[in-house]
């Protein structure tokens, strides 16, 4: 063996040395490619780890917000339950007040109808007498004004009219009054519901006179007859109005109580409406937070899934990179 080696000439050795680079060139090229792939792999691992860190931060940042929304949802749910209890109580109170108001309203209507029915006995007569005054003949009035010494019954009729209108009850005053163009309007506007008792007592002294009869008076003076009819109608109205005074008092009290009940009912209505509005607002807030929480949880779950896949990819890249690195080191040692 040693003898053969001695046979290799210097020229042959140089030729062999020249051949060696060509033998190692493919290996060097493969090593360079492996090195490039390894560097790319390391970059991918680095990017994967950065992506993993980003996903982890996203999850970490969203978890407190989800917990906050969960707490708010629980609080809103409690408020919603309490407001529903309040609404139930307010609704019951409303129905109770509504029933009381309805009952009082019916009572008030019955009292008003009863009082009106009683007054209907006198109102047609009074309205007829007022219509007669509005249609009174001016010539008949002129005839009365020209009377220097009127018949006693005519004078009594006009004295009664003067008393009801609150002026001096004598013929001179009556004549002046008859010249007043607003006389009929003043009679129409008289406060018939509040005529004092002493006034009506004075009037009845005239009415109790048998001669104070419209039919008899019309034979003397048609205008006086019209005034007499009105005086008698006012007297009838006053008597009936006084007889229903207890009913009127009850009616006024009932109307006052009804007004108080309606005021309380309106307050209860406002309270119910306010609670219903509050419940609507709470429900809107509740649904909005549930939706946000659901979206966040979906987002976190998707991010968690991406994180798991990214971690698996990172582990695979690291394993591949490690294998290539060991192979590269082995080949480099051979070179």
C-alpha cells in the first residue's frame, strides 16, 4: 500500500487537489440552500410567536370587559326584576284608584241627574217666561210706562220685579226701569241659584195674593202678565232649588272627591308610565350588553382557536427549524 502511494507523482497530486472543489461544490450549494431555508424558518417562527403574543394580548384585554359586562347584565337583571315588582304594585294601585274613581263618577252622575230631574220641573216654566220677556211687545211696555196711576196689581208685579233685580220697589223706579233697553238682559242674567231667602219671602207676599194671577193680570196689562209669569217661575225655581240643596251639597262634595280621585289617578298613571319607560330602557340596556358580551365571547373564542393553531404551527416550525439546524451543522462539519 505504501509502495503504491509512493508511485503518485507530484503532478498527479496537484490534479487531484484541483478536482476536490468540484466534488464539494454541490454540497456547499446544498448547505447554502439549507441555511437560507433555516433563516426563513426562523423568521416564520419569530412572526408566529409575535402573532401568538398579539392574540394573547387580545384575549387578555377582552376578558376584563366581558367580566364587566357580565356584572352589568346581572345588575340590570336585578333592576329589571325590581322594576317589574314595582310595576305590578303600581298597576294594582292604579286599578284600585280607577275603580274608586269610576264608582265616584257614577255616583256623581246619578246625583247630577237627580238634581237636574228635579230642576226640570221648574226650568221649562222659567225658560218659557224668559222667552216671553224677550218677545214682549214694545207697545205694551210703552203703555205701562205711560201709566200715572197704574192698577194695584200692575204696581205689585213691578214691585216684585224691582225686588228681584235689587232696586227700590216703587212705581217711579219701575217706570225708569221699563225705559232701560237692557232690562230683559238683566232679568236673564239674574243669579237665580243664589237668591237670598229674605228676598224670596218678600216676593211670596206678592205671589200669595190671589190677584197675582197671570190670566187676571193679562186683562189689565199684557206686559205686566209677562213679568208676573217670570216672577212666579223664579219663585217655583227657587223653591225647588232650595229643596234639592242637600242633594246639591252631596253633588258638590262628590265632584270634589271625584276631582281628588282623578288627580290621584293621573299621578298613578304617570307613575305606571314612568316605570314602564324605565323597564323599556333597562331592557334596551340589558339586550345591548348581552349582545356586546356575546360578540366579545365569540371573538375571544375565535381568537383562542387561532391562538391554538398558531401555537401548533409555531411548535412545528421550531421542530423543523431545529432539525434543519442540526443537519446544517453536521454538513458544515463535513465540509
